[in-house]
């Protein structure tokens, strides 16, 4: 009786193992391959779309940074031009002090006209 039970168990276990490794029909295989290919294609498409979005976002940040850098550079150039123009004006006005009368006034007027011109030129680089 014990031998019969053990033999029956072995046969049942062997049958179960054999059933797990049975070959699928070509139709079943084709359906599963098609399903796996479809899921794979969808995953690849999703990954490509996410990568494209990430790249676009990164490019937008790069563009914003470049614009900020350009504005900062232009603002710096403007500030330097204004400081230079004002410094040169002060020097010119001080040199005018060596003159007297109408010559002094003409010299200062020229210095002020140059300051005005230099400031107008600086406006062209202002952001």
C-alpha cells in the first residue's frame, strides 16, 4: 500500500512536471510573441517620448541661461561705457579749468556734448 502511494505520487509529480514543460501550439506562441512585441514597442515609444521631453526641457533651460548671460554681458558693457564716459567727462572738465572766460565755457560745453554722445552710444548696448 505504501509503495502504491509512493508510486502514485511519483507519477502525479512527474505528470505535473511534464505538463509545465509542454510545448505551446504555434498559434499560442504567435499570439504571445505578438503581445510581447507590442508591449516592447509601446515601452520604447514611451521611453523615446520621455527622452525627447527631457531634451527639450534641458534645451529650454540652456536657452534661458544663454539669454540671461547675454543680458548680463550687455548690462555690464553698458555700465562700463557709462562709467568711462562720466570719468572722461570729469577729466575733461578739470582740464577746462586751466582756461578762462569763454574758452573755458566752450571747453566745458564740448566735454558735456561728448558725455551726452557717449551716453547715447552706451544706450545701444543696453539690454
